[in-house]
C-alpha cells in the first residue's frame, strides 16, 4: 500500500533547533534590551528569509530537556552530536558568524552533563 507523500523543495542547508522553553524562562534574553528571543535574533543577524526559502532553517522547539540556568539550549542539525548552550546576554553576532561559516562540526565547546548549572532530565 503506497502512502500519499508529497515532496516539497526547500533551500535549507541545515537547521538550528532552539529550545522554546529555555527562551521563555529567560524572557527572550538577547538583543539590546535583553528581551529578544535567540531564534528571532539569529534570523535577523543572518539575514534569513522565512520558511522553506531560507538557506538555514531556525526552528523553535518545545523543551529539549537540557534545561541550563540562565541560558538557551540549541542544536545545530549539521552537527547533532554537540549541543550548544548560549548564555543570556551572549554576543549573538559572534555565534551567528560561527554558525554561518560552518560547514563541518562546530568548534564551540560541547555541553558535558554535570557542568555547573546544567541538569539533565
């Protein structure tokens, strides 16, 4: 029995998964006033179009289960082995530049369970 699946073309070269629960806990936490969500700021800095026309998809998910204090958990689907923790108020322009030019696994420090302020559920 064949299922009715339709393929839809897109321009994504990868996807960034940003924890929505972390974002909500710190009330955005980024930008000049500290109220802009990480996903929104990354889209703006990288100059991405919306939806499937963007070259990189930025998706705000539900809880990723990492739950760092005062930070947002993020996964780059191009290197899913390493999860990233972006502290509130961090330089998002620097993070965006690293993510934008990256074609191979990240040079950012991976999250190690048991680090200060990080709990695994």
